[in-house]
C-alpha cells in the first residue's frame, strides 16, 4: 500500500531483505510459510531456496520484507555470499530438540560477520519447535544466554506448528534493522554556561 506526500510523490513501503539460516530440518520453511500464509506445512521437502514477500508494520511505517528461505547449512556447506551481502538482517534458526543445530548457529553467525566484515549485524536467534517439550535438548535459558553473548541480538522461541511467536520473529528483525539504519539520536547533554 502506498500513500502520497504533500508534494504528490508516491511513497511505498520500505523494502528490507532478510534471510533465514540454520541447519537442515529446523523449520525455516515452516516458519516462513506460517508467517506469510498462516498455515503449517506438515510434510518436509528439502528447500532449494525460496523468496517470500510480506508487509510488516513498525512504528506506523510499512516495510516489505523480502524473506530468503535458504537450504539448510551444515559444517560442510560453505555459506554463500548471497546470504551475507545485500541483506539487511538475518534470522538464525535452530530446533530446541537438536543441540547440534543450536551449536551450528554460532558457526553461521561467525561466517556472516566474516563475510560482512562487521562486528555485529541485525539478527534474531530463534529456537523453533518449542511445542516438542519432551524432545527438548536446548533450554530457553541457553538460547537467551547465547543471544545475549552476541550483543544486541534478539531471542525468541517459536512453534511453526502452533504459530507461537512467529509474527514476532519478523517484527523483531525489522526492529533490529531499523535500530541499525536509523539509530536514535544521542541524548543532548545538559549543561550550562561556563563563566570565566
């Protein structure tokens, strides 16, 4: 949806490009489809790579998210430069029922930072499959602690099956991106005159 400025220019939604990265079978595609189409995909077909689009609102502004749903990464697959260059934000996904997928997130993050040459990037760490309580291998506290150790990375646990927190993941990546692209101005220093 677009609107007009007083001068008659058409303003559309701001475009933001994000990628979901993580090990195979952690639910990246299921999270994306649940967010875009509001339904859970029960059958599993390994993802080649898909791009989805959806509008998200943040502080009254519309953002068109271009969401790249990537094929699963493992320690042998080299992170493509497509997944590190030209993107605004990254969503790293692990399954709470797979410790190895949780550990893979740190490796993927390091590769992103190496590719971008930066110390931090807009990122959300997501522990998916929170509905699989009996199979849980990674606690919520461990996920939160890892995200905290990365600095400003947001953390959420989700269930693509039930829809829990799925919308929030994509809202949170927009918050992270906008905080980096449009940082809040530093507070004005209070001071008075210095008389000499």
